[in-house]
C-alpha cells in the first residue's frame, strides 16, 4: 500500500515538473513571436533564467511612434505570455532602422 502511494506521488511530481518546463520561455521563442508580429523586424532577445528577458527590437513599424507606443507594440506581440506570467519581466529597447543605424554605425 505505501509503495503505491509513493509511486503515485512520483507520478504527480514528475507531471508537475513537465508542466513547469513547458511554461518556461526561451529567448528564441520570444524573438520569433516578436519578429512574426512586426513588419521587417529584427529582435535581439537575451535571458537565461526563463522569466527575465531583455529585447532590442528594430522595425520600420516604429516610425513616427513615441517610446511608449513602441513598447506597447512589442508588449502586444507577447500579451498572453505576459498576462499568464510565463514572461515575468521584459526590458525593451526599440529602434527604427534609421535610429539603429545612427546608434550602431558598424
């Protein structure tokens, strides 16, 4: 009887670990979500702990937008993952291609 309970405990524990692993985002996942949602977009996303990320996003979609509007556009591409806590923190830097070229002349 006790062995059966222990086996059930292990089954539940490992099932929960599988669920937790499936909720972890990777930088490349976030990059794809952003790039697939914004026109001619390049996203450079970093983050190694699975919940805290930094993103540099370059797209002509930002032309004529202020800093807050640009960040809102990026957050909109990740809405579900931010709302459900999959992405806990995201630091965003946004640039039009011209702004990026002026900031990084190389």
